[in-house]
C-alpha cells in the first residue's frame, strides 16, 4: 500500500519490539504496527514516532475518514489498484 502510493517502506521483523531495536533501523516519519493492535495503546513509549495499525493507514493515505469503521483497527482491506 505504501509503495503503491510512492512512499518509502521498510519491513522489519522482530521477536520483541523495543524502542532500542526500532532505533537501530533509523528514524521514520511514522510506524505501522502489524503486531498486537493494543501494543501502541498499552506501550506507546516503545515507538520513537507516531504509530498506526494497517487499518488506520488506509485512512491516512486516502486523506478522509469517509466510511470509517472502528473495526478497521483489526483488519486491512486494501483499496483497489489504481
């Protein structure tokens, strides 16, 4: 989704998400967590910047909250290819 929108994206796989571990990859404008959706809510200090889940990312990229559904926190339905 990010690459399709001409944005840089790196995929990072970690057994345990820590602030120090994320900083080893450099700083980013934002982070997308595909781990437990409660992680950014329960432990926001882990992330060195703003953090979204994949469901929220689609609204950020579209620039609108039209058809917002709070259940998007737990799912990712990509918009059709342009």
